C-alpha cells in the first residue's frame, strides 16, 4: 500500500472509533502497527489530533439547557472577556466573530435559573456593552466532526 492519504484515513478511522487499537487500525488500513504508531505520533505532534476524550451527552447528566450568548465588548477588552468565558466550566465553545456582536459563547446549564445567574454575573463586567441570549429549543446536530477528504486516485 502507498502511504498517500494514510493520515486522513487514520483520522477518519479514529473518528469512527476513538478507542480502536493500533492493531485493529493497522489491519483496517493494511499497514503495519509501527506505521500506524508513527503516523499517530506525527499527527499528535503536529496538533492534528489534539487528544482522545469521551463524548459526553450533557443532557443525560442534567445539563439540558443550552444557551447561545452573543456579546458586544469594548475593543481592547476582547481578550479578557474571551479568556473569562473560555475558563468558565460550563461554556463549551467561545468564538470571536464578525458582525453586530464580538463574541458568541455556547453554554450548558442545568436549568434556566442557573443560566440566568451565570449570565447576570457575566453582565456585571463593565467591558460588556450589550448581550443577546437565545435558548436552544432543539439541538438538531451538536459537536459533530466530519471525515477528511481522501483522494481515491492517489
């Protein structure tokens, strides 16, 4: 087998089963265990694979309120606000964005009271000029990853 596309195929195999053994990956990809191990190490060192972690269904453990929080922030305070949000344990995603708002954060909460308390605490920051919060009614697709393209002609 040529090693063209091996990294993409390896990533795709792990997306399907993040707990796959080196041996099973090697068998599926028709390469040696050493080759799989070396390529995985390279992908980890390059930051392509950032880690191996369980995918938690937050609804199943009581965090069934999802909020999308949009914030307008004083220009020079953007790094401080995003750092605060990133460090908040219930914020699952934080983005700096273009448009009417500067930051979008996604948070998971046990109930709307808990959500309100957290948002009110956040809004005490004088660097936050305006906010808009939407509560998610139905998560159609969440935290999905997609397979990498593989050049079949290579």
